[in-house]
């Protein structure tokens, strides 16, 4: 398993407005299948921080069923 961090491409919507360009993470298994992915982050540092938090806390995280 590994985390991959990448920046989405920027799409110009109008002459003044852009969409995309945000940073995202994906957790991939050994077969390169996406197991989980994160929301868009404004900066690479925010995205890396989210991955670091996941890595530090995932093993002890409680699973709660919501029925």
C-alpha cells in the first residue's frame, strides 16, 4: 500500500475563472487500485499534512457502524 499525492489539472472556465489545481491524495494497493482518496486541498502542504495525520492515527482508529 502507498499514498500518492498529485495536483489536479487546471481548467479555464472563463477568461477570469479557473477550476481545479487542487491537491489530492490516493491510497493505492499493491495492484495499483485506489482504496481511498481525499478531498481537494488548496496547497500541497495541507494535503501532505492530511496524509501524515492518517498514517499516524489509522491503526488505532475506531470503526463505528451508522445504521
